[in-house]
C-alpha cells in the first residue's frame, strides 16, 4: 500500500473536530507559551500517545481524536477511535502500529496536517523528541510532550490561558497515571482530585428559605398583607390581590364541590388574559394541580393531554367552547370562565376545610413539544416552583410595588417565572396581549405605562428590545429558551441570561450582562441546585471539557406522567451526592462545559450538535458575526439539511438594502474559519416568531445553497464536466468548480455512492473518488487508468484461481465428486416464444461474455488456474420430447462440471409435447458457482431477452478473468495485508465474538445442514417510507436488524458478522458475468436511547466504510454465521423473449452453520436460511425469525432501539 492508499484507508472519512474549544474567542495577537506540570509515576512511552488521544476525546466530548506526531524526521499523522469498553492495552497496541505505519512514509511540509484535515492555527501535535522547534510550530494551537520535569503543554495565548492549560495538564497526568491499570477506557480517571474539588465548590449553592410553604399559601399571605395592591393587569382590566383571592376562592369552592382535591388535575383552556393568574390560583387553592392548554396548539394534541392527565374538569373560555367537540374522549365537567364571578363565595370556615396542596404535591402538568414522538407530561411539584421562586426573589429583589411582564405562553414553562415569584411578594403581573408580543414599540409602551421592573422575554425578542427600546424604569430583561447571540446593550438594562429545561422547573442557571461579551455563558447554578458536566461513561469532566449537563436539587421534577420508561431514562440516581433532595439527577441531553470561574457555556444538544463538514459549529457564534455586518439590522442562523445529505448553514437577514452575499461571505471569512461561512443567505422583511416568542422555523423560506467557498474553475474537458455535474447532484449544489474538493464540500461515504450512480458511464469506484477528490483530480486518474488499459496488450495465458473459488470447488466435490455448487434454474417460456430465435440469442450472449466459457487447468506445479475456453458449440439445440420423457430426464439435467478441462455451464432448450398435443417450452440453464453469481443471472437473462429482440450487445470490456488477474496482482502485497489488518482491528473495536451466533444445541463439531426459504411478513410500505425519509437503503435496515439480534445472542451491544456483496461498485464490472465476490464485516453497535434513524444510519456508515476495505477472502471474519441482502428477486411472471415467462431456481446449498440471506419480492422480504440442525433447533429458528420481523417492524416505525429490545422474546 502506498502513502496515498494508506492515508485514504486511515484518514479517508471525516475526523470530528477534536481541538479543545478555545477559551478566548476574540483575542488577537498572543504568543507561544509552554506550561510544565510536575509528574511522577508516568507509564511507559507507548501509553503517551493513547493518553493524549483520550485527553482530547475528553475535552471534545467524543471517542475519537487525531493529531500530528513529531520526531526527528518531522511530522506524521495519527488518528484513532475507541469505545468506552475498549481495553487500554489494545488501544495502545493499535496506536503503536499506526505510528509505525506512518513512519514508513516521508512527509513534506503541511502534508501530514492536511491529511488530518486540521485548519491553519488549529493544529495539535505530540512530540516524541523534545520541544518542537519554533520554525515547525506554525499552524499549531497545542503541543504535548513529556519533559524532564514532567508533562509539558505548549499553547497559543490568543486561544487559551495558563489556568486553562494547567487544568488540562492535571487531567492529562491523571489519565496517564491511571491508564495502564484501567480495565477499560471508561475506567480511566479523567479529572484530578483538585479539579473535582473546584467543581464541588461551584455547587456550593445552599440558601435557606421556607421549604414548608407553597405558592398558594404565600399568595394568600400577601393578599392579607397587601389587599389593595394590583395583582394582575390585562389591557384595561386590573385586579387587586383581594379581588383575585375572592375569584380564586369561588373557583376553589366549585372545584371542591365537584369532589376534586389533592391528587386531581384540572385542565385550563383559555387564551391570554387575567385568568392565567386567577384560574391557576383557584385550582391550586382547591388542592389540585392545573394543566394549561394553549389554544395555539391543535385540538388533537390538547385532547391527548386532557386524556393523559385524567382531567375531570375543564375550565374554558367561552369563545373556545366549540373546539371541545374535538375532545372526543372527555366526558367530565366544563366550567366557563364567564361563570366564575357568579359562583358562590365560600365562607372562610368552609374554605378552611378545603385542604390546600403540600410541598410534595403535584403543582402542574406541562407537556413537552413531542416533536420526536408522543408528548410527555412533566410533573412539576409545589416544592419545585417554590425553590425557583425563592432564588428569583433573592436574585432580582422584586418589591411589593414592583411590576413584571407575563409574556410567555400559558402552556410554556416560562409563564411560571412570569407569574409566581411576583405573586409571592405582593407584586403585580402585567399580561402582554398576544397581538403586541412581537410589536416592540407597543410592548415598550405597555412596559412604560405600568412601570415594569422585570421583563421576561424570549432570547431573540429580548436582544432586539435591549438594542432598540428605551424604558427607563425597566431594570432587568430576563431572556432564555434559545442561545443568546452576543450584542452590545444600547440602554442600561441588566440582561439576565437564564437556562433550564422544563424538567428542572423553568431555569437552573443565570448570568447577568451589562456590556458586550464575545461569548455569553448561561451562568452559575441557581440556589439549592447542583450541576454536573459528565462524559458518556458518567464521569465528571474538568472545566473546559464538553459533556452532558446533569442537574440535581429541589427544582428537579417528579418525572413524566404515565411514562415510567422515559422517566427512568432521563431521571437517574445521582452518583455524585447523597444530600437530601439531591438523590435524583436529570439528564438534560444538552452539551455544555464549565468555565474556570464556575460559569457554564451552553454548546448544543447531545442528539443534535451542529456539525458542518465534521467541524463543531456554534450557530450563535456565526450569528454574532452576521449581526456585525454593517448592513444587517437583524439576523438568525440555522442549520439546514442538505438534500444530498449532511447539513449546511443558512443565514436569514433583515436589512434596508439588498445584501451583497459575496461581501458578507468575505466579511465572515476574515473573522471565522471557512466552514462557518453560510452556504445560503436569505433576505427577509422580518424574522418570523411563534407564539412563545421563539424563532418560527416553519415560517422560514427554504434556503438554496448559492455558492461554494472554492473559486469557480470551469471544467476543461467532457470528463471533468460530467464529474462536476455528478458532484453537484451528489452534494446538492447548483454549480461545482473543477477544483472543488468533494469532501471539503460536505461529501461523505453515502454521497460517494450517489456520485458513483450519477457518473456510471465513467466507471468510477470508491478509491478513485477518495484519491482524486476533485473533478479535475478524478479525471486525471481516469486518464491514467485508460492509459494503463491501452498498454495492457499482452494477455495472460492462464488466470488466477483464487482461494474463495477454490473453497467453492472443494465444497462442491465434498458434496458429490465433480458436481460442484450449481446455480441452475428453469425458465418456463411463453407459448409464443420462438425457440430457434431464442437459441441464437443465447449463443450471441455467450459470445458477448466469452470468459464464461473458462475452464480449469492444472499448471506445472499442480495448482489449478483458469484458461479461456474455445467458445465452440455455444448454440443449444431445441430438444423435442414428450412430457413423460422430460420428467424422466429432468432429475438428470444437472451434470458433473466441477472438473479440470470441463465447461462449467450447460444450456438446454425443450419443446415438450403434452398429453393433449400442446407444446410447453422450457429453458434450463446451469452454471457452476465459481463463474457466476446472483447478479450475473439477472444480467444473463436481460441480455438474452435483448438479443432475442434484436438489440446489439456490447462485448464485455472487463471480464471475470480480468477480475481474477486483479486479485492475483493484489494478494500477498503489503497493501492487501494492511487491508486485512484493518478489518481485524475494526472488528475487534466492536466485539471479540465476530461471526458467532450461539445456538441452543451442542453440535459436537458435526453438521447436518438444512435450507429453507420463508417470508418475514413485513409491511414493505412502512419499510419504504422509513428508508425514503431517512435516506437509507433496504440493505442497511435489514443489516441493522440482524446485527442487533446477533449482539443480543452474545450478550453484548455490538456485533460483527461476515457479509458478502457483489463487488460491482467498481463499475467496470457492472455487466460482467462471473462470481465477483467481496467479503467484509457487518459491524453494528447500539444503545438503548438510540432512535431507529440513528441506529440504521450508523450501521449504513459502517457498511459503507467496510466496503471500502472489502477483502477478496473472508478470513477477517470467521465463516461461522453469514448475512447478505441480495436485492430484488425474480418474482412471478416477467417479460422474456416475446411473452410472459416464469422463473424457478433449482435448490442448492452449501454446508453452513448459519447463513441468513435475504431478497425482496413484490409482497415481502424472504429469508433463504441455511443452518446446522445439530446446533439450532427448530424452536430457535422460529424465535429468531419472529424476533427479526419484530425488529424490522420497530425500526420502520421509528421506535428507540431500547423499546424494540424490550419487545423481543430473548
């Protein structure tokens, strides 16, 4: 294997961005510094590279990393991927092997850095030979080395501070010292004790408050203290605390009279009004929890919520009554808002008998969006909201005379912050009318009119308000719900940036800003709240490192209503604290990191980190630069799905004049890396917002990718032109330069498959694309290939008889001497088929594929080799027989052909005279397996039909003998041995049980094979819908299902099994007759919380990766169990030679342990299952097939993998 091939095999796929997120984003200048940490008891040198890889993985929140390795000969690249269960010793050995491989090549200048895909100024290097010279450090952000005094990290001071690097060095030391003794990577210590102590100090948040109180109790107390204070205002209507208490008491009396109280839930279906406050308090005073129903949501969703909550009473606005007809399963009581004032006011004594809620009682049910499935009702308790209100009062200090806005939707948890903290101090709540929420001047007038002190607004709205509206009495603008884009406040507001999931009651962190900051954190933990940033093994990571944010404390909700499995997934036992009320931690699914000062930076979603071309991209960072462009008044930046796969950035901008897109791109490129430049810019009159004040993504027009970052170079010849068009189609771009790098433009393995399909006439293959990269580069490689083909005038007399063919040959003779493994079938022809014409067509096809007449011959040393046949007597005779004679002949049609000097195919045409005098016509053909495969049979029949119709056939350009020559040239080369090693290492990274599928019997090393074909009874329409939406293939979902069952059989969550494919992604052999087999491992890994789409897409990526490294032999995966999807089967009648024909294969099978081959027909997927009955009972096989169908059904339905596994009979 040459250097190019080695780089393609080791670095061909995109490497995740693993540079630790810079601490300083807008610092210019700076210089190279080095920090040295004293370190003792460091392990042997072989662990140094592994420890550095793991360190970068910790800081990047990933299980993959790469960097440059420096020694006396210069740089070479290193990249490794691991799994939490990987053994350190194995990782160290594979890393050492890769370092040795890289050292065998010479590397020039930036070549090694380019191979890794490291941007200028973002390079990382590990030195094995002292400090890297200054002249060789250009382009580096970090360097690592083992110094005499300890561990040394070099860094650029424009990106990191010494304190940041010191913390990193502590983790590096901790990793290296614990690595050799760790059982798996997940057992390696990653955070130093002194760093853990710092993290513990961040969580010193205990603040006392009255934990026995509830919201309704505190409101009643304030109503007694400040009866004439204004409690709620809506437009021109205003209510005092005494009035609200009276209306809430009437409502509480009515609810109690309906037999409802503590433990019950009341639904409140109203638009924005003063009754958001009044109705909620009334429900709580009755001891009940309330369920807000937002009129902006569809009735189907609201009806589900009411049913799920078991609500027996709905309080409803009069104008919404007609919509109750759509709540088909609700048969409880309905109370109109207009009727509340006429309800009887209970006496104080009667009211006192109504038990109010206790701190541990349900406060409200609030439903998540449910965009990925059924909405989940979050159970917020009285103590949860009381804890938040206590922090709010301490932080913002509202007084009894203060006013706050109620901006957020009633069904959104932001409304809790709007109402309840104020109502517990005697302050007033100003409800903002729906039509004025996005009218900033009108909103400002309301704030001024009512002397508002605190305005809680969505992030985008709050940012625009702070930039454009002057309200002198407004002190705080509280924002949250979305990432806050950096800005410089124009007016003297304190902008409080809150963060928190619904499951932890409104917010759990807060950060106040009064001036421009390049990166606005989400703040520090709120009172009585602990926050942990953990990796995928559940370990706390050091400040600066990315991980999932977990929260514990009094604000953590009581789980999800009626969803125990979802509750168990998200609300987990807290391994970091034994404090009361901290026993449960909520996993937010958000990726964040601690700063050294205890503030937290929000990065993105665990299940949706935005990656562009493999790089982590913070959209807020891009959005901030777009905002800085002089002509832009407002902007939002979103990540969009590329129709051709992957994602791209789109910027939506508001401006008074047309935006110069190229100027904007140049402006951003000056400040940020190229991959952060939006691929599309859409100019709007205004940014659309939804009813919650968040960005209304559905209202954004669909963006079109308008340009590449590569300057356009026109194709110079027809080949480049065809490739450029193929690039555009595969990447979803309008126009592609001849110098456009396929992978830098967003291409991945799946995109390569699309490119091969778009450019079929060029006969591309994977390696050509990965090596050539650009239309111009690939065109040059194609020209070289043509030149080599032209020079190949001397053909070999004999051709390679490979190990796989030899295996088939031996197996065949073991079954019956000379018979071999047959691929034979009968085609039942239409009465109108002209038999002589068909015979001539068969002769024409065999002449167009002359290699099919190859014979085996013994060479001088006794080994078998192929030689070309004489192509004599190819035209079959039409044999006229009676039905009786034919039935006697039929069992003898299969003849011995598995011998040297023997033709390995047979063609027979029969005109069969039936007893009634009619003639039946049949075409029997038989090929031996070494010269045919399933695809070849399809090609053969298609060509026979074409020749019968008079079409001219093109002779094979590349024959099966050329393919065998390629094998002979490749085997026993260092490059092929490296491919074998790659397969072995890749498999070991998944499982030690490759190819194993334990049965329920003891075969005692004997084999008694049976073969059967059965339907799976799968809904093909559901499978097609899933594959179309998710952009995956039938083969991928079928492979994922098999891998899942195999892993369960081995008691693991990963598996590897041999799979076979036809090797025809090299389009030179697309129409070749012959057994073009390639072997590769089907490797599958899963987790309970993976969605069906994630699981199948990951499997597909593994398949595509392994196909690039496919072997001619299957020795990397033991031939124990095998899986293959063989595409669509010839099913029922088909058009053939002038009429409707029917196809019937003659059964033949090899002696296998477990072979699971699938094909698709019009009605179902069918399994051709070959297995050893001495190892697998009939009960085992029936259960396996049933489970396989269940997995397919669950995946097609989009279920989580964990939910699918629970349904299986294992």
